C-alpha cells in the first residue's frame, strides 16, 4: 500500500469513528426535538415514527401558553406556565455563575501569584466536590429549614456558588498561570497600580478562559436538578424541576409536553454557546493553542 | 541620572541563600554588567534593585534615597526582561504608550512622544502591529522603546539578548551600547555571556554562589583575575589550567608538572606547595618551539583568522593553543610547546590567585 493510500485509509477510519460518535451524541437531541412536535398518540407508538406525522405545534401551545388543554388527548395534568420557572432559572443560574466566576477569578489570582492556598489544599477542595450531591442534600435541607433559607433565591444561589467555586478556581487558575508574571511586573514598573495591572493586563489575557469557565459553570447550574428540587417549594422553581412535572394521573409521563419544555431549557445554552464560541475554542483548549 | 548603592544586601528563598553580603556602588551614568553562571544571584540582585524582590536584609539606595520601601513604579527605573514581557494584547503603539498613560500624560503629547521614540528605535513602521507579528529583533526594540519613553534614571536589563540568534545578538549589543553612549544614563545589565560583559561594560561584577568574586573594568578582570573562577570564566577559549607544584630552585621558584619545570618569572612571591598554573591560549606557543614540552595534537580547528590546536600532555584536561592561520600540524602528531613570553598565573589549592599585588 502506498503511503498516500495508507493516510487516506486512516482518515476514513477516523471520520467513520467520529461520525458514529456524533450520531450517538446527537440522537437524544434529535429524538427530543422530534417528540416535541408529535401528537400524543405518536409519543409511545411502536414501531416508533421518526418524523412527526402529522407535525403539530400543540405541545408548545399547551406547555408554554396553557392553550388547547380541553381539546387534548391528555386532560388530567396540572399545568402551570413555565415562564415563571424560566425567569427563576435565568436569575438563579445567571447570578450564581457570575458570582462563582468572579470570586473564583480573584481567588485563583491569589493562589497563582501569592500562593495563598497550596495546590494540595486546592485539590482537596476539588475532591470534596466529588461527593454525590444527594449525600449533602438532606443536611442542607435541614440547615436551610432552620435558617429560613429554604425556597429563597439567596438559599439556592448560595448552594450553587459554594458547590461550583472549586471548579471556577481551578479553571481560571490554569489560565492565570499561563500569563508570565514578568508581564505584570513590567506594567508595575511602568507605574501601573496592582488593580490597574489586573484590569489592563491580566484580565484581557485570561478573558477567553474566563468565558469558557463561565459557560462550563452556567451549564452546571442551569441544569442542576437535585438541590433545586429539595430547596424549592412555591416561591422559586427552576426549569429542570418543572421538566419533571409533566406526568398525568392516568396517562403516565407526557413526553411530548416534556420535550416541548426541554427545548426551552436547552435553547438558551445553545444560543449563548454560539454567541461566545470564539472564546470557547481558545478557552477550552486550556492554552494548548499559542496566544 | 542615578547612582545606585547596595549595602550588605541579602536575599534568601525558603532557606537557600540567593545573594549574600552584597556591597556595591553603581556610579552615575555607568554601564555595569553583572555576570556569572546561572544561579549566581545576578538576576535576583537586579530584581531587588527594581523592587520586584524584597531583600531579606540590607539596604538599597537609588540617587541617595533609601529605596527599600518604594514600590517598583516609584523607583524611576526601567527594566527590560529576558522574555521582554511585552503586552501581547496591545499593539506596539499601546505597548510604548503604556508608561506615559499611567502617568496621565495628555493624549496628543503621548502620540508625539511615542512617534519620536519609535523613530529613534527604528520601529516607526511597527506601531500598528502586535508583538506577535514582530521579529525577535523588532520585539527587542519595542521593549527598549517602552522603557525609554518613561525616561527612567536607570535602565535594568536582564539578559535581554539571550533569545536572539548570534548575528542579531551582536547587532543589538552594538545598539544597546550606542543607546548608553547617547543617553549617558546608568545601565545595569545582567548576562551569563562573558563576551557580552567584556564588550559592553564600563565595569564588570563577577558573581558566584550569591557573592561578588571581583569588580573591575573588563581589562582588569581579564588580565588580573583574583581567582581561578574569574580567570577561567573570562576569555574564549578559556584559560588553560595545569595542576602541579611550586618548588624553590637555585634560579628562583619553578612550577613542576609531569616531570617538567616552568621557571616562574614575573609571577611575584609565591609559596612552595601544590598549585595550579593558568595560561591563556594565546600565550601558549606551538610555532617554532624547540626544547619545549611535548604533547600530542588531538584536534586542529582552523577558524580563519586563527587556528586552535588542542594538546594532550598526559593529564585529564587538554590544553588549547592559539596559532596563526598559516600554522598546520596533523592531528595525532607530536609537537613542542612552551609559555615563553606569555603571562603566567598561579593559583593555590582553593583557587586563590598567588603572587598578586
């Protein structure tokens, strides 16, 4: 076999493997989208229909606008429009992610430049994060009940900030470590104050990394289910919690409705991800690309 | 213009001593080079002058003012780092304008000053580019311009040429030399390259293991080294060293090695006992020698303007002789050599120079 043929064969193999993997990853998304446009009798039909027939927007009208309830096959589910949960999700995930990244960045700067925490300590904190959330969920519920933090924004945001902070510190630290300290020192020698140096020199150089960290943590908090379920009641509710509510007393799980909502949960992340994709490519490569 | 004084300066890093008991006076307008092998404390010393490193003890005076408690930005010194440390996200113009901007100079004045500095550094055409788009030499000029524009009293340069190729290094060396003659400001320059030190310095400070070994002009250091370390550090190829013994004979002291005797003329008063003889390659003669010492030629390196002859005389180290380009011997041949007319240096067992002044 010639060298060229060999290389070609390798390329074919590589793309086949990647293609198969792409299908595996994308299939649930495809199924979710298709189900959201199916009429109720197609949700469970066997053999399954791949493409909705007839194609309907009814699931969306029911879930998002509370219309058509009486004309639908399903009648007994309790329905509440998810806009309330959407606003909650945006407020809670947005605030906790921003706080986590800002605090993480400042902490990471201290760790990277002043060694305020050793790498070992930092790693231990990260390992703590490996504890399954369910282990701490019950104690937190009890604490929160006592402190009156249950079912409040402050309560849920605090849990999210605390639980994502180790990630934020680790990720941003790796980006700060990459900025040669001499760059900061030359700014100082040229008369820049410490804060000015961070703002004008360090921050612009780690911006991509910060954006990538933000996206990573946003995905965590946006899709968090367990704590949101345990720590919310009537005042606050997030989209993942709502997602689990589409169950009729006689019909079982209402897949079409659930998927109509799940698209609303997924879409914002996709839009944000697309808007910042330039930063993500640089940020997620963890500095393997040369600046 | 500034004179810099270091008094009993000491720096420790977690138990290891980087600089110890350093006393040094850097004169106004002087080009001082700190030179030594890596880890000798030269960069730490420079960073302490800049204020980037706090001394463990001792004092620093810049222009007569105690500077220990001054922030780097208040010391009125400019520094060029080994990796240049240009701001990669700022265009060359903004890199150079950074200093004046921090001092709140009006924008139109900044523009004219940047353009003027860029012109003197021959980088006017680069102002719109980013550091990553500049070549090594260009980036070097930008780094110098960025320091130059703030008009510091002293320039601190930390191995600024070490990332350049040999040809460019020589060019930039001449440029820095020219800059110093034009500005007549205090330059403190760190390097591990003895040739750079020799060509640039008004005075050289040779450091080893955190201590100053010798301070002097390049020629003093070359011709009158205080010890074996300084003697072998300067000069290329390095000084030849021969182990042996000093003995007293009727006609005066002689140095004996390998059964041969070298009369010690002009070496001064030296005690008997084990010693090391140092002789620079250019003082070791191989041409037209009769009645000299015998050695086998192991390597002949014609360099064009001279030819280096490597000699094996039976010890574990080779001797190197500089011969004229017309001189030729076969490798493996036996030749005679002597030190007649050349300057000899004697060192004791600890490497201290014997018979000096």
